[in-house]
């Protein structure tokens, strides 16, 4: 699989969201990462289904909806109705992860499961057969612009080995502190989908940042064992 870039709109200009989305779409981004926070599971509040519905109207990119919320089962249908293509829940936010992943599957959208930096891969590995994507957080969720936590590379490697060994279809996404410096080690560890927020939207010219990252991913990607 080709490496994929998923710009996170968390660091975009929310008053000009349509423009920022159009810029990254035209520059070749593969999907749009949407961070949903509830002020309970994480110490921040962001957006809900109405905003996802508006975003759906301005882009053809798949919407990768990252739910950093407690009791996700309650809200998953609303995000699916709003136009989500992949819905990712946190293992730490669900009591019955197997049930939640099957529930997302029953709604005919992509199924994602995420783990915080300090949560071991072992917590979810038996459920990876139910998921299309494993999202490994490389910062503590809640805010953009944080520093990549290096030990998360070990977790990417561990998940990569397990997925390959069991021939699972689940892809590995990494989220948090991804920039031109941290992308290469994350690629080498075996991640395939890269979320980047501040590296793309902070400081202007998101289109150029997307092109730069895609170019870097291209030079790395085709030489790894995993793409
Ligand atoms: C953090 C979010 C991330 C965030 C990444 O809780 O899940 O998607 O937007 O932002 P950067 O790339 O700035 O670390
Ligand atoms: Zn995210």
C-alpha cells in the first residue's frame, strides 16, 4: 500500500475551513482527519456532527473521523449520518471494544481503533481482525502542536509485526507530532497513514506543506518492506 497523508484540520483556520480543505485536497492529500473532542475523554472540545456534515459538502476526500470522546457508541451513528467514511474510537473510551467495532462495521463505514501512547498494543491486538485501521497516538490526545513521543515507534513496530504475522488487512495510522523529521522513522517502523495537523496548517501555505510531505513519503515509501 502507498503511504497516505491525512491532514488534521485541528490546526486549520476554522473561519476559513472550506478554503483550507480545498488547498490540501488539490495538493494531493489522501484523506481528511477530523478530531472530535468532548472535554471529558480529553481536556479539550472541538467539533461535532453538524460541522462534519458541512465539511462533507465541500470535499470528496474520505473523512477520517477520530473520536476522542467518552461513550462513543452513543454518537457514532450521528457521525456516520454526517458523512464519515472511517470512524475511529479509542480503546480506552470503550468498555466493550469488540461490540463497538462490530457496531461501526454494521453501519458500513471503515472501522478504526486507537490507543493512547501509554496503552500497550496488546490491549487491542486480538481485536485487530475487526478493524480496517489501528491509530497509534504518538502524543497524548487533546491538542495539536505537541512533540512526538519516541517510544511510540516501538509500538508501531510491534503492531506491524503482529499484523504481518497474522496477515491482517488492518493499516497502521500514526497521529501526533508528525512532521518532516518524524515522518521517516514512523515510515521505517511500519506506519502507512500519517496524520499531520500543525506541520501542515500552522504557519501558512498548507498546499506546499502537503506536497513536501508527499514528496518525502514517496522517496521513503517505495523503499520500505511495507508499501
Ligand atoms: C491530537 C489529535 C491530532 C492532532 C495532531 O489529539 O488527535 O490529530 O491534530 O496535531 P499535530 O500534527 O499538530 O500533532
Ligand atoms: Zn487525531
